[in-house]
C-alpha cells in the first residue's frame, strides 16, 4: 500500500527537523523566540490584558517556555491547549495553578494565535503532526485573529520547494516566527 502524500511529506519534514535541531542552540533560540513574540504582540497592538494562544513545546519543537513566561510577565493571558481524546483542543490558562479547563470555545478569546507546526509553505499552508487538532480548533477563533506558526529557521519552505499538500479542512496561516524573526505571509489565514 502506498504512503499517502501527507504522511510521506510529514516523515521527510520530521527528518529535516531532527537535523536542524541538532545544529541549533536551544537556549539562544528560546531567547530569540521570546523576544520575537513580544515584538509580534506589540506590532499587533496587544499589550497587558491581551489573550494569546500558545502551547507548551515538546522536545525538538521550537522552545516555548521562555516565550510563554515573557508573555505572561508582560501582562498577557496565555492559554495553552489540552488535547482531548477526539483530538480536538480545550484550553487552560498557563497562569492558573489548578489548570482549570476553559472549554473548546476558549479559542474565541484569542487576540493572537501562536501555533505549532513542522513546516509552512509560502502560501500559508501549515503541516502539523497529523492529528488535525489545530484544524479543528482554529475555525473557532474570531475573524481576523492572526495565526503565527513557530518554526525552526529553515522550516519555512522556500518558493522553489514543492508546496505542502492542502486539504479543504486545512486552515492557512498568516505568518511564521523563527529564532531569525517573523515572516508575514500576507494575511492568508484571515
């Protein structure tokens, strides 16, 4: 049986990530992402009291610990996902020690979404880990709320690379943030 195009591409992107991560300075990347996220929030006019969706990174992903801490220290309310058995996402406030669940609809509170991914192409197509969690959750955000994918440098595909496969349920994204800085994709996710 042939491997579906998305699965094969995902496998190649995971191998690419592994090689990229091995050559990166995680602490320097974490500091650069934190600085970049604060600048991005400011560029969108978001200050104290803004609600940002983020996530708690897994090993190999761009590090979000310092980024999330910096956003909270700046007065933002940072919501992070809890993956449900059906692969949809509920949200919890990172500052809440009890980690009370806020429901699936909490995505509608967001003023800016920082999402994970394996890669993004220049058309705003994002490839994640394959569960479709964010493709379920993102349509519940308010219209016009930008989606920014956190990637390692080198994971935003170049214009001359093969575009990522996009299905009808795939939600396009607006920008990418790496340790090298932000890249605006022209508001494709809005």
